[in-house]
C-alpha cells in the first residue's frame, strides 16, 4: 500500500460534512459582506513569494515546495494566498473591473513544516483581501468579518488580539529602539533571534524559545513608536471595533511572521487547539501591491486555517444531512416501477436511495435502516396492480397505502 504523504490528509465522509458546513458559512458570510470569489492557481512563479511573502520569512527560507519545471522555470506550490491575490488583482486590473476590490478565495496551501495537531504540509485557507481602501473602518470591517465567522461557527472561547506594527516612516525608529534595548542581551538570545536582529528585528517577538522570553518581555512596544498618522489610524480601528462591540485585546508581540505587514495586525486564537492556536491571522499591507509591480494601492486581509476551524467546531455542528427516502422493490414488476419512482423522487429534489442489485425485501429494509432513511416506499405486488404503493414512516413505524400518482407529495410530507 502506498500511504498519503506525511502532513497531508484525506478528508473522508464523517469529517467532510463538517468541512462543507464551514465552507457554506464562510461563503455566505463573505457574500453578505460584499466579497466576491476569486480562484487562483495552486502553482505560481517562485519569485512571487520570495518578493511577496518576503526573503526573511521562515516560509521562504525553509518551507516552500519549489521545483524547476520541464521548461526550466522555478515554480512554487503556493504557501499562502495573499501574493497570488495581489497578482490577480494587478494582472486583471480588478480595481476597474469590479465595483469594489473585496475578494475571497478558498483552497489548499503548502508549507514544509513539522506536522503536529493543527499544523500540516497541505492545509486549506479561507483568504479574504481588500485593496485600495485606507480608512480604519475598513480594518474594522475585515476584523468584524473574521470575528463573525468564528461566532457563526459557534467556536467557543475565541480571543481577538490586535496590534499596530507601524509604517515605513515610524518602523525604523522602533527597530532602532528595539536593538538599543536589546544591547548586551543580544548574544544571549537563540541563533534564530541573532539572525532576525540582522534581517528583520521585529520578528524577535515571534521567538518561542523559553530562555529568551524574559529578555523579550522587557523590549519596547511598537505602539509606543507609531507616527501620528499610524497612531490615529490604530485609535480609529479600536473605536470602530468598540462601536460594533467586538471584544479586542492589544498584544504587543503580535508582529506576524510575514514581511509585508504595516499598521494593523490581528489574530483570533482558539482555546482547544494546543500549540497551534491561531484560528486565523491577518493585517494591513500597504506597500505590497506596489512592490509586486502594481499601482500604489493599500491592502488588508486575513486567512483562516480551515483545518483549525473544523477542529474547533463544536461536536455535532454541520453533521445534519437531508432526510432520505428508500425505495423498496418487490418482484420484477415492482422493480421496474421502483426504478421510475426513484428518478421521479430525485427530480423532485428529494434524497432518494434504492438497492440497485436485486435483493430480498428484508435485506432492502435493512439497508433502508442502515442509511437512516426517514421514509420507505414499497413498490410491487397486488397493491401496484391497484395503482397503489406502501409508504412507511420509519420513525413512527407506521405504514399507509398511497396512490401511485401521489408519491412525490406523500413522501415529501413524511420527510418534512
Ligand atoms: P498565516 O498566519 O501564515 O497568514 O496563516 C493564516 C492561518 O492559516 C493561520 O492562522 C492558521 O490558521 C493557518 N495555517 C498556517 N499554516 C498552517 C499549517 N501549516 N497547517 C494548518 N494551518 C495553517 C497568512 O497566510 C496570510 N496570507 C494571511 C493574510 C491575508 N494576511 C493578509 N491577508
């Protein structure tokens, strides 16, 4: 037997219903908030991510599935959706083509990470992006959509954390203050942090090494170094969240592991997921569209990990399926008529099932039980010659004779 690749999973019946439920709720919310769906390819040119996600990120340095294709081109299986969405926005001039550049996408992403609960090598994201809008109300609306998703799914005890990492104007002062505060402690930090100090000092806040934590806890906070317009923007975001009564908390360590963020960053954390507790994360990226060769347009968005949403979903959610009717055939004449009725019921929009291999009535009734049919229609014998069928309500255990012509109507009434 050839097993699935490490860190990848089949989504089987029993689980897939929970996925479909999450997807349904996500689509319906995006639609209500005015987002339209975009589907981008799973493969992209490698440079889209080295430039977009950023050379100093763990994703680009360690985690990408990249290869040279037969034409000699460097190709990457997308590790995240944001650079692809920016590419599509620019390549198709979507700001002119659409009434509002509010986009969403759903699909698989690939990162060569160490698999554990909630962390996989192929995983799925719901990705949401807005281009060209700067008002803090936009940040708050994106966060509201993220929060509403968690609420609509009934995920308990989730926590929203926000931060502002400033912009190209104020970030250098903050980085300088950070390095100054580190001072003589820098050599005591882990090797990753030493590297981060050189390439992207903000990412020191992402460090999980226990020995580094007391030093990191003493470092300055980005919100204390914001320029006036970043500070006003952040105050605006918080005020809008308060207006909508969305509970937030500032986390000074929320710098996020991707290079493109400016100003607002946020995550929603779940309580039941263990170490991989971020249900979703995102933020503003006002320089990314331009740096990828597009017009100077702002951007903000988030991505939710679908596996994590499905894991955090309360028991029983999304598991209800449409009630079923089972068609039972008695004898050859019955079988012919039963096949016709099966199709009639399906065409009327009902979930209708039948044993297509000829079996005894007893074994057909057993099968009806096995699929948890709400009703059975028994077709054949003298009844059929009188133009009648038997309709059995499987829950009440009651049987009635019904006219053949009335079958759709009578079955619908039982399935209701
Ligand atoms: P990210 O924080 O790298 O951000 O990923 C977003 C979410 O994807 C995470 O919060 C987590 O739920 C899920 N996720 C990430 N890696 C894995 C994994 N290996 N296994 C399972 N789930 C995972 C981004 O990807 C940004 N593109 C978000 C964004 C959109 N920012 C602005 N717009």
